[in-house]
């Protein structure tokens, strides 16, 4: 009969002891020390009367499942402890070998220690240097963000603006009231106080004719014909005389020049002109035999003069010029007679067509001078210049945008012209041409400060060139050696100067 598998009391007791020891091991971790721990012996009772391999391991301890788990955990703990023991053994082995090495070569050990100390000092220095650099960078960053600033001072570019305005001046009747009332809603003209007068003005004048016609042209002068030969020398009229420059002249009449004597005779030129004028010189007579030309010749003590007779006549341009001068004289005379009597500050004059002009000459008529007369009605419009300037200023202000303002306006530069006169209604239209200069308001800014953040000075200059509204500008960095805009928008300030 097979023997029953039983556990001895000692083995059961050992198992419980191991289980309780394992539980205690879970509660208290094992501390690693430099001393080697003594291994504990494990006693296991084995029944020798049966083959252990044939036993059912699953039912070996059917009534003690927890003890089986404790045994498995204990086995694992023993393996881990063995590994710790091996690592401790290796540590102590290395320590012993290092001690032996130091005992064998103490100088090398000291050099190694010195190298280590130098390395540690160099390491400390590098750490200190890095710390100082880091502190400096941090301080620079704090200084930059806290104290750096940029002030942009802008002088705006004046922008010229021009416009026109039509003013209405009504003629006053006998009672002093204006003649014809005009519907104010349909009339775009601004009404100003003024007066309108009609006067009849006449002027006369004399004018010179500019046309010229050459009637005759000639060269005037005389020569002395000298005869140093032994015989008399007769010369016919038209005998040629040649000057050293090659100019040809002729004698007007025949002469007989006695031997050893001289004769004076008048000359003329075939083609008289101003270029034929000549000073005192000596002439040869090419009609004589070549051997006598140095003995018989002519001289003049006074130079030859060019003479011409001119006859004046009237050109068409003379009549046009006379008519214009008469018209201007009409306005000038009207200003002299009526301008001083007006009590208003501005007076305009205009001639009412047609103008009666009488010219006592015709184009092509031979006259040295001629007379002319003109007569016309002249409109004299006087009005208040101050009222007109107020209307002009008001219109300019309407044209100025909200971000700009009018900085320059001169009322004395307003140009007034009499545009139209309506005789039936008795009113005149005055055209006023004026101009002014506008610029940015002091509190306005065309520059977005966020666009300037972190820009360098050259980049800011390039950015500001795109603004035609800026006449000039000034960049003021703080501190001055930092030529870069701050990183914070609040540190950028823009000022608009006049």
C-alpha cells in the first residue's frame, strides 16, 4: 500500500516561519550596506520513500495556498539579494585594487589628485564665468525693456490746396435797394456788399509807323588821283578803283591828271551797302598799264560812308498795337477818375463791348505817325474784400480732412476777376481764386507705432520715406547708443511739431 505523503512538523513549522519572514520583508525594505550579509540556510524536509517528480505539485499543499505564494516570493527575494551581494562584492574588489594601486605608486596618485583639483577649479571658473555672463545678459535685458525708448519728432509737410468761389454783387437803384432779387436756393454765388457803376470813357493818342521802305542807297566819298609820271594821264568817267580788300569803286566824271600833279574826284559803288563803308586807304587803277600803276594811283583822306533814304509806312501790326493801347488807356483812365471815389476795399473794372475805335490810317499807308481814338462803357464793381476773404476761408476749412488743419491762408493773395455782368438784372459775378496750406493736426498721427517695434535706424528711415505728409523727422533714441526701436509699443512716442 503506498505511503501517504505527509509533512513533518519541522517542515510545516519552517514553512510558516518563512512565510512570516517574507511578510516582514515586505514591510521593511532591506538596506544596502558596505558589509556583506550572512546568508540564511533554508532547511527543506523531503520524503525519500517516493519519487518527488511523480507528485502533483498543484495538490502538494492543498490546504495552504497562501504559504505557496510566500515561498515563491521568498525565492525571488533570495535571487535579488544574491545580485546585491555580487554588486557589493565587485565594489569592494575595485576599492581594494585602487588602494593597492595607490600604495604601489603614490606619486602618480598625487598627480591624478592634482589634475582632478585643477579640473575642478577650471570647472568652477567656467561655472562662475557662465553665471556672470548670464547675470549680465539678464541685466541688459532688464535695462533694455525698462529704460530704452524712442521719440519720433515729425514736422508735417504742408499740403497746398486751391479752390475758387463765385461772389455776387447787386447794383443799387435810386432808392438804395438792390435791383432784382435772386432766389437764394438756386443761386450758388455768395452775396457780398458792393456797388456797380457804368461810366463812359474816351481816350486819344498818337502812334508811330514801324514799316520802312528803302528809297535810295549810295556810298559817299572822294579820292585824290596822284600822277607821278612825266606825262599827263586822262581818265574817263567810271574808271575803276580797287581797294586793298578788293572792294570796287568808280569815279563819277572824267578827269585829266597833269604830270607831277593830282586831281580830286567823287566816287560811287556799283552795289552800295553798309559793307562798302571804308576808311582812309590807297587804291590801284587796274585799267592802266601795269608799269604805271605804281606811279598813278588814288588815295582818300576821309572814309567812305553808306547813305540811304527810308520812307515810313503803317503796318497792320501797328494798328493792332494802337487798338490795344487805347483799350488799356480806357481802363487806366477809368481807374484814375472813379477808383479814388469808392469807399470799399476792392474795385474791379471791365469794358463792356463793343469798343468804338477810330484809327486815322490804313495798313500800307506811307506815314511816319498816325492818331487813334477809342470810346467805351466801363463797368466799375466795388465790394468788401474782408467779406470775400471770410467766404474763401470758410470754404477752405470745409475741404480740410478731419485729421488735418489749415495752417496758412493769406487773404491778400486772393485773385479777383470780374467774370460776368448782367445789365438786365443789374448784378455782377466775381470769381475769387485762392489757396491755402494744410497739415496734420498736432494730436494726430499717421504712423502706426507697432510697425516700428524692433526696427533699426536704417529700417525706420526706409519706412518713413513712404509718407509724403512728412516734411522732416528726428529720431531720438534713449539711451543714445542703442540705435534700435524698443520691443514694447508703449516705449515709442510720436510728436507732431509745427
